[in-house]
C-alpha cells in the first residue's frame, strides 16, 4: 500500500490548509510543522522524527505546513486505503490512537518548555526533551565517559523559531550554560551535557533521577523491534 517518498531540506511536504490524499510515516530525517502568523511571520510549532506519523485520517485539512528540516524519507499511505484498513483492523486503529495521544503529550511538553521566560531555561528544557523523547535515535543522543552528547537535529535558526526567540539569543543561551559548566559546546550543533539534573533545575523541572538512562531506553527499543 505505501510508497517511499524522498524530500530535500526545505522542501514542502504538505501545505498549510491542504487536505492531503495520503498519511505519512517518517522513516528518516526530521520534518518541521510550521504555522503562518497573521503578520506574515512563520513559527515552528513542532518537529516530527523517525517513527512519527502525520496527516489527518477521515476528516479535515492539516492546519500547518509540514516541511523538511533535513533530507527526509517517508512512507506515504493513500488516505482512502489506509482509512479502509483502519476500519477493519482494531490493532492498527489502536496504534494510531496511541500515536495521537503521544503527540498530545509532546505538545504539552513543548508548552512547559515555552512557558519559561528566560531563553536559557527554554534551551535547558529543549535538551531535556531531546534526551527523554528521542534517545532511541542514535545520531541525536550518545553516552560517553564525559557525559551525554546531544546533537541538535535542526539548525539554530529553526531552533530559535521553535523556542520563540532569535538565533543570537539561542547562541548566548548555549554559552551561558557552558559558562555555568552545565554543558560544553563541542561543535555548533553538538553539546556535551554533564549533568541533566542541573539542566532540570534550570528548566524548573523536578528531580529527574527516575528518568531511564539512554542505554535502558535503547535496550527497550531493541526489544520492541
């Protein structure tokens, strides 16, 4: 049923307001969900990673554009055929519902990050989400003897749009965290986090000692597959 489609960085996958004839599943790369504001500005409202689905089954148009933040491969399922399969497959219907609930949880997490008034706290919250949400994607998170390396999956310009600020403010925030010895900037898009509990305090979160390690999360992911 599905067809693999490839998109280059910055290509549009779905237009804002478009009622697509397919539903998508991200195989590799990162998509950004982007909303046009009344004054013409563009604001990134979320990201889609490997394993995420997008599109609306049964009803309605997509209320934001979906663009490739990196080179992307997706599986595209024809809407009508996928909807028919959902109707006769309770397991698939349940899986799609769980995906929707996960998206809601992720949206709430972003709201918590964006509620911080200080940009440095938003950056800390973003790094926490990278570890908790995307630890199974091996090119983003890597455990080392010195700490946890986090590779930024999007450009600093996109990160600034996502966090509601400017690229210059994002850069200053990263350097402030480095000056506080909470991270080390290894490359512009690669950070070494020494202690996630310090970042949690910076982001206004409670103690994260109960958060599973990256190794545990990767082990769970392998067992699922």
